[in-house]
């Protein structure tokens, strides 16, 4: 419905009058969460989920037994963990309790020089593909990325 002299103005009238999703203009058009026009790209189904995915989740410091696993978040694609052994140095053969989203980055830093956490190289399904075992002492950090197709956590880098 076009704007007519002395007619009430609403967002529907203004959008229909000034915007056209099918015409390429320099004007920013009406945005909808279910916009499926090919020119608009992927459908935005949950904006908050996309924001959460892109933020770094900093987890509380934790100590682990050799039989325990680091609990990964299913939402955030960037996660930071501070770890130590629980009363003794530990080796985590299977360091994660679940598989995250494809491309999730994981940062793990050790918090204790004597209660270290060792991550083992393991080229098997859901294992760690590392440049050798990694013993995390205080301040030692390793950066991993998960590849869902290859089902491996790959080492990106470390500071030791």
C-alpha cells in the first residue's frame, strides 16, 4: 500500500513504499529472519546462536584425573581451558568428552608446574593429531582445531 497524503505511517507502509527486495539499490532493505531470497545468502534462523558461536568461552580452571575428560561446549566454536592434574601429574589419553562443531578451536593452558597435564598424540578416531605429546605445565598452551570430516583434533600451535 503506497503512502498517500495524510495517511498514517507504519513500518509496513514505509517498507513497502521505499524498499524492494527484488531491486538492487544502495538502500538497506527490510530484513527478516526467514529471508530465503538467493541474493540474500543463507537464512538467519537464530542470530543469538551465531553470536554465541563466534565468542570465546572461557571455562573455569579445573583439575583432572587420568580417567576424566575435558567437557566441551556444544555451542561455542572457540573455547579456552585452564587445566592441572588432580593431586598428581596426569595423562589424558582421551582428553575430550564429546565432539564439538566442525572447526571448533580449543585453547588449553596448564596452571601448575608440578601437577602437569599431558596430552598424547593419537592418530585414531577423535584422537589428537599432535606434533608429539604435549605436557602442559604452568603457562604452557596448546591450540587445537576439530575437523569433523577427518574426526581428529589437529594441533595448530603451542608456545613451548
